[in-house]
C-alpha cells in the first residue's frame, strides 16, 4: 500500500474522532489563523487537508466561500456534518490530493493548511500547488507540528504521526 492509501485508510477509520478531538477543535491557533487571514467577506478560501473541518468552520463566517479539501472521503463527510451543524452554508467539499489539486490557477485568495503537511509524501509538490492556485497577492497560512531536535525522538514522533498509534508497538 502506498503512503496516500495508508493515509486514507488510517484517517478514514478515525474521521469522527478528529471532529471531536480537543487538540483540533479547541486549538488556540484557530483564532490566530482567522486573524491572520484578514478576511473581509469577499474572499474564496481553500482549506487543504481539512480533516475534521475546524479551520474551514472557523473561517466560514468571514469568507464569501470556503472549499474544504481532503484526500479522505470519510474526513470530508465528517467535516461536512460538523460544519453544516454549525450553520455554515458557504462551504463546499472536494476530495483530492494536496500534491495535485483539481483547481484552476489563481482560484483562491487564501489557502490554509493546519496540522497536516507532515503527512504529505512530497512537500515540494504541495507548495507548488498552493502557489499555483493562490491568487497573486493572496495569503498562505500554514500551521504544522514541529518535531523534536533529538533524532531519536524526531523519528519516534514522525513515525507515530505518519503511521498512527499502531506504529508504537513496532518501535
């Protein structure tokens, strides 16, 4: 199984857990992301690897349109249920690969990605896609984990992040 199939399998099984996760739902970074987005109500926003939809949900009241984008269909379904239950009807849900996005060039005023790029096999492709779909003068807001400087802990942390809790039994 390739990395992306593994990600889909892992997150597909736990999609609803991400919606209720305190770390993802109540992160102190969410208000900061909203503030940094500087939305006026006219922007089209893309939330890459939306997961449980927390970033898309936080930005929806301030944007014209938000696109919640994720590799895993179960994550998108969980995000849609969560975001819709909060009364937001300006969000669309698109399944796809962050390294090969199905959007036209310069489609979005703001692109966000929160707690996800460490799962992407090729960060360079992801960054190139963000650059391609982001309008000139647009904003890219990236929020991800930082691994420890100690190599052993770094390897452990990244193994758990990429392969889930089951990986700890193998270490």
